[in-house]
């Protein structure tokens, strides 16, 4: 019998406290979780330790980058030369990685191997807008409607930070601030959606600005020496004489594709907890691969 991830106690408590409060168990339900005394206690704990809470979702970004690196290695050693051919090799590799990860972690959250089906075909036909935003109207957004408008706003802040911050270091600092603010202000489940999205976002930024993607037609990340602090990056500027990795226009589009893919999953399935977080990491890795192939 499968068991779930070994998460920090605070996360396990959230999942246990909210299971019986879910209105519907169907995969496409958007019913919010009812407030309970147990959820309130866990939320209070989360809000008192925002940084440690955000760090407990770092596994999502690690999964994203490890899966992407595995797929890139498979593409590099394959005979595929076209974008479509490389895409199919890459998605097949992502499924191999997903299956192995599910087995090693004994988690049913990663069992669904159909999550990325059709993504290559959609990209090849021009139907996949890899850099488009998937944030929906707040009036139809169950994540926002479940509490305050806060969750939706924090996700939007992460997405737009890609366009504002000039470097990897600045982006990482900005996202960390957003994660901490969300953990301090939101309920545990909503804050988890923000923390997980932030983990994917910063991991993707690291991957695409420090040399990843060579087999996908990308060039090594551009970098520069920081001599004078940037006003826009003042919250996370690298010290003088330390290499600063700049975010290129292409890398920004790829990172936004990852963030959008994660949001598209979490915006409607956040209340499913572990299953939604796993699906977000899987879809984001696939979106990253595809964006790396098709984005110029």
C-alpha cells in the first residue's frame, strides 16, 4: 500500500485537518476547504514561521530541475533532430523520471502519467502559448474565493517579478519575500500554493540562467560583474565583485511558462494538497522543456 511524502509536521497536520472538510473528492472539483479549529491552529503556526514553511516546499523546484536535466540528457543522446522529435523524447524521459520518483517516494501523487499527454502536439501546431498567463478572473478563481483575494495576488506577483527583476539573484530575493509574506498572511493551504509556485519559479530561473538547456537550443546563461547596486534589484543584489546572472528575454519567457503551468494546476486544485503540488511540478517541468525548444 502506498504512503504519502514525509513532509514536515506542519504540512502533514494541514492535510489531515482538511481531508474531512473537502466538499467534493472529484478531480475537477473546485470546492474550498471549510475552516476548522485544527486548520486555524496550523495556519497560526505557519504564519509564525514563514521562512521555514516556504523552505518545506523546495522539493517542488528540485523535482522540476532534476526532471528537466534528466530529459535534456535523454534528448542529447537521442537521434532526434527536429523540435517535435526532441519534444517527444523529452516528454517520454519526463514520464520515466516521474515513474521512478513516484516509486522511490512511495507517493501516489505522481502516479498519473497522462498529465503531459498532447503537449508536444499542441506546441508543434502553435496551440500552446508557453509564455501566456493562466491566471483567471478572480470571480471564477476558487483559490482567491476560498479566503481573501490574497492568494491570487501573490501568485500574480511571482509571475510579474520575472519581468521586473534584472538578475537571478534579484528574482530569488523577490520571490522569497513574496513567499514569506504569503505565509504570514494566508491560510496554510493557500500559502502552500504560493510557496510551491515560488520554488518552481526560482529553480527554473537557476536552470535557465546558469547553463541549462544546451540540448534544447539554449546558450549558457549571461552574467555580469556587479559594480553598482541596481535600484530595481535592491532587495537581492549580489555583493560587489560577485558574478550576477542576468535574466535574458528568452529565459524570462521560459520561466513564465513554468510559472503559468504551475498556476494553471494549482488555481483549481490547490485544496487537493499533495496531489495538486505534484501535478504542478510535473506540468511545470514539461512546460519548461517545451518552452526551451520553441521559445526564441
